[in-house]
């Protein structure tokens, strides 16, 4: 999670720690930066946290993750539920290569004040990916590509190829 009380130095240190853990264990399939949604949180209401990340910070953390995790954790997933469809597309351009899938009964982000929703159809995911000049592909949980340029993509998510 980013955009609450941390600094860019914290981002770098944490990403380097994730890379070390991955080098030892090989257990991560993706990294998912989660922007702090502040609206209804006690941390924000008590003045402990700031009002979430800026647009520049959303883009920077996705780009930084792509650079610092390269060769270690190959997939950087954009959390469209915490952001929105337009900002998610920008994060894909900044370094993310994966849209997360539909979340059933997601309530953490919604209760914090996120308004991006819980569901995006496979067709809408495909269109959002194509709008930025990328090729949508269906993948499974372990990031094995199932199909590229599918007419109908099913969950869990789509990998975005350069």
C-alpha cells in the first residue's frame, strides 16, 4: 500500500526487500501496488495519513516496480478497483502488465471510499487494453498464457503484452 504515510525511500526499500524474498523463495507471481483510499478511513480522519497518492505517485510506483523487480517478479498488476479504468490504463503505460480480474463482493476498497466498482466484463478489459495499443491475453493464476487476442476472454484476468 502506498500513498498514506510513506516516502519514496520506503517504496524503494520495500521493493528491494520483495526482490530479495523472491530471489530466495520464487514464491511471488506478481506485485500489486495498492493505492491508499483515504475517504472513510480512521487513519485519515485522525490526521495520521494524507489523502492518498497523487496521480504522479500512482505512475511512479508502477514504473519503479517494473524497474526494481525486473528479472525477479515479472508481473506488475494494476488494481483498477482502487484506481479507475482511465488511471489503470495510465499505470499500464507506466509499467504494469496485468489487469486484475473481477472481485466478487469486494468491500475493503468500497468501504474506504473507492468508487471504481467490482466488475469489469472481459470484453471491457479487452477494449481498455486495446485502446492503449496492447494485446489482451487470457492467463491463469500462475501467469501461463492461455490465449492471445481472444474474442471472448474469461476471468481471472488479462495479461497485457507489449
